[in-house]
C-alpha cells in the first residue's frame, strides 16, 4: 500500500500579506499613514543627533583640559583672605596664638581680564591689583584677662591668605609709613604670607593701621573674605559680563559694555565668627566657616560655543518634527508627495546643521556660526525641495518657514531663563496653526 503524501497547506493571505499590507498602508496617501511614517523617520534621526551630541561632549572635555592647563600655571579661582594679626602666647606649657581681625577693612580692587589661548580655545584669566587698608584694635587684645597666658608681643606678625599663593606677583606693606616685608609662610587657604610686626612695637599701641598693595593672577572668579568688623570693598573691571557670587551681594553696582563697578559693605554680625580667635578648638571657627562667608564676582563668558550648541541640540528633534509637519502640510496643499528616503535626506541635513554650528563656532564665535550654518542648511533644503517638486512657490515657502524656525531657536537660546516658557508657547502656537489649516480636510483623506 503506497503512502499518501499530504501537501503542506498553502499559506493564507493573512500570513503572507500582513507586512505587504502594512507597507502599502504606510506608503499610501492616507494622512495618518504619512504622519506615522514621518514620526518613524523623526525618531530614527535621533541617532545622528546623539552622535553630534557626543562630539560636543568630547569637545567640552577637551575644553576642560585646556582650562586646567592654563589655570595650573596662571592661577585658578582666587579667594583673598586678610589681613590678620597673629600674636603667639604660652599657657600650661603649650604654644598657641591669638588671631586678631581688623576693626575696619577697606579693599579697593581692580581686576584686569585677558584671554589666553590653547589651540582654538580661549580661556579668560585676570590680574587683580588690591589696595588694602586694615585698622586693628590692639587694646582689645592687651586688655584680655591674663589667665596665666604669657603673650610674646615681639613675635607678632601680620598675615594674608590666597587660594593659590604662588600666583602673587607683588606684595608691599607699611605701618604708619614704615615698610614691612612679606615672607612666605604656611600655605593654607587662610594664611600664605606673613610680615613681622616686631618693629611696630604693637604692645604699647592701642591701634595700628596696616596698608598694603598686592597683585596676583587668577581665572574664573575673584572673592574676598569680610574679616573686618566693618568691611568696605570695591571692585572695578573692564569685563562686561560679571556674575556676583557669595554670601553678600553688592550694595551698588553699575554694568555696561565698558565693564562694571561694584561695592560691598558688610558687618561681622552675620558671618558666623568673631573678631578674636585664641587658638583653641572651642573658640576658633572652622576654615570652611570662614571661606563660606566670601563674596565676589565671576567673570562669565556670555556665549560658550559648546554650551550653546549643546542647548541647541536639545531642540533638534523638535525642529525636525516641525519641519516635517510643515512639509506634510505643503504636500496636502500642492498634491506632491515626497518619499521616506527624501524626508530622511532633509532630516540629515537638519542634523548636519549642528555639526556645522560646532565647527564654525570654535573659530568665528557662536553668533556668526549660527547665521552661516542656518543659511547653508536652509538654502540646501530649499533647493532640494525645488528639485523634487519643480515648483518655486512651495520651495520658497519651505525656505521661509525653515529660516523662521532657526530664527526662533536662536531667540530661545538667547533668552536663557525664559527659554522653557517661550518654547512651550511656540509649540502651542504651531499646533494651533496646524489644527486650523487642517480643519477642512475631508474625513476620507484620513481613513
């Protein structure tokens, strides 16, 4: 008996035609299908956007290395501390020191900025010149209860501190016209230089006034510690973009294109430490407490090419989505349909914009680079649109809309604090316009 061969069942139309039906739907004339296809292309374009973002991150890391290279030799953010008068004393076979802070401290600072370059990168540095006057109440120290303390008045010294003490170029001082010499001391945040006060005979004086000039270099920010019972400080600079930092803000300030001038006036009451320290853990403030009372200014770079490019890329997917939406509306108006491949090429052009922006911004600055890159991409996309449709009108409309999107993006980047609110309102407005222009589409067109 011969075996009966049963043929395999023929594949059903559902099994063989699912993907074909899906493909035909997505490439058909349905508005919903076209929108889904463009959404998929938009999401795929996130890949090249992420690649460009990675390049930006790499350049930012390179910038950080360049900044560290400059600041290592020139000086980093500087905090000026001083002056104080240090008077050693002996008690119970231990050597300790009083630290007397000034009754009144006046600081007049001039900060001169300049640019140092490492390859394509510019690093902002400064030279600070300080004229300081400090008035000390020696009587307050001499009138302390004895408590078996043996004060060594002859070993008294004045000290000042700086974050990076090696950056000091000039340091001169005098007491009542008599010159005193600064010498290198303990390299800490609070004491870096000291000057002997032996010749000043402070034991027999009620007050002394120390006047000195100090010049040092730094970068980024300049701060001062309000050691005076009353501290008056003024900072002048030709830098047009300051940011005031620290515990105290200026009581007066003026900023224009030629620079800024700011003045501070502070009291010891709110800073968290007193005017006399005795060298004991119980009474001396922690170093961090003193440094946290600082105030000063940061020399901001108003436009950082890498930061601005990174912010622009965050809007990349929105720009691409809006561009495709406008293109889809033009399709409905003209009856011309672009393929997924052609949309992908337009999207890649929009991604290349950010690479062009980064490349040119390193050389000519962010503003000119933005204008040049946006103009190139708008022209390329408009010519491509004309080549596909052979219609000048839609190509001009597309170019105008794309140029407007880039102009709006630039405004958003410049707004800083208002960027989120402005961007939200923009998206709402565009959605409202799209709803209005599609209000008369026949229902069968979206079936």
